[in-house]
């Protein structure tokens, strides 16, 4: 076991957070920033940084439950979480049984695609089933634990959302530091940020004279995945009319950091988000929000593109580099990488027929994007359970938006929803799975806030009903003037 420089700084913070366990959730968000770091290296494998605060929080929440603590607002949250618990349980069962049931019947792409594992292998039980199941246990437990625990009274949902935005500033600051390092040679803490031996880092990537930025993550695509949630959150908060200075300042900075990654995933996320906003503004958006979209958001995006192209023309080298980035991004579909990723997805979907729709078992198959990966690992029945969870979640959040009584509750519902949608968009485009623990924490925050809103609205209705049914006080008969001696 080896303690890394990151662990020397992070583990004492986890110990201090035990004084106030809710701080552990802030540390989960902060640890999500350092995606390529690890506090401990155990037998050559780096411990994900979010595991330590998440495990400590879950231990505290479980202890509270064993001591008899119950939260009355947790019932609506549990109703929403039931399909997810069933899905996770089904996934764990498939990881145990399906690779043995169909062992050797067909081939799958393993989770690790480095030589000599870069070819399809016959299906069978493997360590991938164990590791992916472990990730699912941690992430699912945090989602359920946070979704139930955060329904308690006196939880400030707004502060948790603000904590997520502050972490976005940390990512942007590290990206700026890396840009300055690549341009001037300023010291950059690579040993601190990239301490996980399980990641292969390529710090010298460039496109022309434009350095590719990966920030505190292992690759530019991982940076784009993280910032997709940040950009969607800030954009949605602004369009919804929430007055949040953190989001207003962070939005342009996060977009610049996303573009500086020169990741095709980042460009695709921005494009998909822009198209989605236009479609929403033309179809279902309220009148005031549609006005914000077409009067402010769309013109601002167009002006930003024009300004970037104008700046690029000031230097011939910059113009050539921008043209190279645009050419490689637009021609991605004709490259070898795209062909490989498409082949992975098609091969992953191909396991459904020989497995009779059951899939290959959780953790058995590595796909290139989220939906083929879920179908290949969960099968059709497991994906139907997951869809059931999505439907319940959408309905609960929709009810909560109609019942919310404060601007803070609406802001958390809008912001957390946007984070979830942003990360899902990036995963659907180019991520084989959703293994970011902070994603599940933000999803738990969304469920808990919606459940709390629903509980408070039910309590107000019950109190109003009791007041209506309560007998009116007996009227005091008027006293005659003569009796008063007047």
C-alpha cells in the first residue's frame, strides 16, 4: 500500500469531515474534480478518490438507520428509488449467473482494451464482473443513501448545488494552470494530479500549435464529460431566470475550458445542447423562457463563434490550428477511431441474440457508448427496469416543480436536473458507462429535494384540511345595552 501526495492532502480532510458528516458529501464533489488522482495505491491499483468520503458517509448513514433514526420525508424518495434498487440487484445477479450460463457460447470485448486484451474473448466469469459490480455497489449505495438521508429537515440543498458549481471553478482553474504550463513552462503538479497508475496520461498532445487540455482528468474526453454537466447546469439556471452569480460567471469559463480540450465529445455535447434548446424553445418552452433562448442564448452563441473565428484570423498559425481542429472533428466519422468505436457498439449489441435478450452479464462487455453498453450488460429486461426508474424520476421532478414553494427549491431542481442530463448526454455520445460517483450524488440530491418538496406540500394540504374541518368557536351572544346600564 502506497500513500500518494494527493492522499496526504485529501485523507486528513476526510477525517476532519467526520465532525460534520454532511461535509463528506462536499468532499465527494471535490474528489470528482481529481479524476486521475488516487489517495492510495493498493497492489498496483489506484483507489478512486471519491470512494473514501462516500464510504465514510454511507457508514454514518447506516449507523443512524441502525440506531432507529427515520426521516418522514424519505417515503417519496424511496418510491422513486425502488426501480433503481431492483435494476442494481438484477445487474448483480446477472454478473454472477449469466457469464456461467452462456460461458463460451459467444465472444465479447473485455473491459480492458490494451494488448493482449484488445481482441474479443469467449464469454466467461472474469474480474471485470467483480470490479464493475463493486463500482455499482458503491455508486448505487451512495445514490440510495444520499437520496434518503438528504430528505431530513434542515438540509440546505442550495449549498450542495453551490458546492458543485465551486468544483467547476476548481476544474477551470486547473485547466488555465495547465495552459500556462504548456505555453510558458510554469511548474504544474503532475505527480499530484495524475497519481493513479491505472490511467495512461498523454500530457504533450497538440493540434497544430494548440495544446490539448485534459485538466485534472486522464484525457480530454473525460474533461469534456465532467464539464458537460457544469455547462448544462449553468445554462439552464440562467435560462430559468435564477439569479446565481456563481453560475453566471462560471458558464463562459466552463465553455472555454470545454472548447480548449479540443475533444470531439465536448463539441458534440455543445451541439446537442444547442439543438435541444432550440427545439425546446420552439415546442414546449414557456413564453418567457423561449424569449430568453432566442433573444439571448442563441445570439450569444453565434457572437461567440464569430468572435472566435475573428481572433483566429489575427495569426496565420492560429488560423491553421483552428482549421485543423475543425477538420479533425468534422472528419471524425471517417477515422479509424470512429470505426473502432462503432465496431465495439455493434459487437456489443450482437450479444443480445445468442443470449436470448439477457445480455452478457454486468461487467462482461465493454462498449463505446452508454446505450449499447447497457443493453449488452443488462439485457432487455434490465434496461426496461432502468427505464421504469427514469419514468418515475421524471414524474417526481415534474410534480416537485409544480409544488415547490421557494426559489431555492426550484433552483436545485433545475440545476441538479441539468447536471444529470448533461452527463447523460456526454455518456450517450462517447462513454461506455457512468462510473462518476459525483453523478450519483447529484442524482440523489435531485431525488431528495423533489421528495422533500412533495412531503412539505402534502403536509400543508393536510394542515389546511384540518383547519377546515375543525369546529368553529361558539359565538358569544351580544349583550343588550340595557343590561349594561346604558
